[in-house]
């Protein structure tokens, strides 16, 4: 039922936007840690391309996407540098950070699913590959900035990636219009993530205190 989708020009364009968006979140995080310009650009590249790199290594998908398409490195570095220049024009940095991160999460999830289809994996692995692509870059960013990753401390995050991947897979399985379904998936994923932030939807927390025993 699930076969590799044809090349989706809309997703290709969105992927460039997502690379820039994720590198910008890294630049904002780096700014909070007073990193130099080289550190900002490096963190931007790691954040934007780290999830896809981990996915490719796990799936044995070579060459790595950013090795095959070096322009991704340039877009990541440019996004980070642009943030340095334009930061003072952004009034609500926290909101900008969350919106940009949500764009990267949703688009990278779809892109990760596409790569997993290329290596002929099963549906569960496709969903996991999408989640790794969407989430791992942000985790690397937060760890390198010495912060608890959004994945583990914030509103629904990995769950948004899973739902996005499943929704995207349904369209592929039903052979719907690829470009239309990509845009619809983006809308659904972004809406889900922003609603989770607005209403603080989260998974149940496990709290254990040995002193209470």
C-alpha cells in the first residue's frame, strides 16, 4: 500500500525553508549563550542538518543528504547569520523561536518519511525516521546550549511529529495529490503544535520521589 512518493516540488521548497528556520532557532539559542559568530553558524548547521544525518546513518542512506546537496549547508549558515543581523528587529524572540521550531519539526518529519521510503522500509520505520529527522536536530541544539531539550520539557513535541508522519503516510497510501497533501500536512502539523503550546497540552509526567517511600 505504501510506496515511495514521486518527487514533491512543494516539499523540496519547504525543506529549504525548514533548514533556514531550524538554523535560526539555533542562532537565537546561541545568542542567549553569548556565542561568537562562528559558533552561531556551526550550531545552526548542526541543528538544521543533525536530525537528517542521524536518520541517514541509521538507515544506511548514503551519501548523507547534506553531502549530496551542499547547498543545505549554505542555507543553514545563511539562516544563522541572518538571524545575527536581524535579531534586533524581532520583538518577540520567544514566539519567533517557537514558530520557527514548529516549522522545522513538521517539514523535517515529512522529509524524513520520504527518505525512509527511498530505502524501502516498513511503515513503522518510516514514522520513526520522520520523528528522528524532525526532533533530533532540536535535541542537539539544546544539549549544546546546555539546556534540557524541548522534546523532554515542553508541550507535545514528539507526538506532533508522530501524528504528522501518520497523516502524511495516509495521503501517500491513498495516492492523493502529493503537493496538496504536503501543504495540508504542514497546516495540520503546525496547527497541532501551536495549539499544544497555546493550551499547554502535554504527556502525563512520571514523578518519583524516593523520600516518600
